[in-house]
């Protein structure tokens, strides 16, 4: 059995940190957007890590809110996906400390480039790519559903564990998730 190295190396914090991404980029689904503080005016909360929101820099916030991105209506960001990565060249207070940048967004028309501040008076282009969500194959879902429901019924897995495992191969629709969470029971003799 593999040990979850990402969980073991995760720093204790109330937000996502550069160190969170030392093992590579990660994709999250936005659950809500709330007002932030003076340094980070917006907190982006994600389904995958509800206790540690992404607190984007003003530069990254501008990237997301571009007309080519998700726009400036934060309520429309909910349910969309963002891929974040750690960039070791991010400068804060004149020192390279590393930071979190946006690599890709779902629900956009295509890749786009925007200028962000690298340091005082210096702006550099930053590319945001379009996330293409790979959906779980419907025929494969129908074929595998009885086995997953049996694992749940036998107490060998929870619905959340099954959904998490399946979504490693492709995203599930809400209907598919509901079929796992609330299976339809057909009584014997019923048609």
C-alpha cells in the first residue's frame, strides 16, 4: 500500500502554500469564493481542500478575472476547475520565495496570455491554458456500477472512496455520482 506522500509533506496552514505544489501541479474545483483580507482580497475555497483556501495574489486574481478567463462575477466561478502550480521564481519583498500561480482554467474558450507583475516596474507574459475535462466513459460506468455498489454494500468502501477512485480515470457527472450514492433498488418481480 502506498503512503500518501503529499499529505505527509503538507505544511500546517490556513491556506495553500508554495510547498503544497513541490510534487507538481494540482487541479481543484471551486466550491465558493469569499472576501479575503488586505493582502489577499479574495479567498477561493475548493472541494478537495475545504480547510485550506487558495489566496491568490492580486496578479493571479487579475489573470482569473480576465474577460478571456472566468470574468469578474465570483458567483460564476463555483463548480469550475483551476490547475495551480508552484513557481520558485516568485518574488516577495525583493526575495525569491516561491509562490502559487494559475496554470489552467476550465470553462474558458481557449488558452490566453496576460501580463503580470514580476517585480516593481517589470511585467511578464503569463499563459493560462484551457482545462479539458476528461469524462468517465458511460459504458464503462454502467458495466462497473454493480461491482462498486457491492463494495459499498459489503462495507469494503464508502461512496466517497468509490467516487474518488473512479474520478482518477475521469470526471463523473452528477447523475453518475447520484447513482453511486443513491442506487435504485429494483424489487424482484417488478418490471
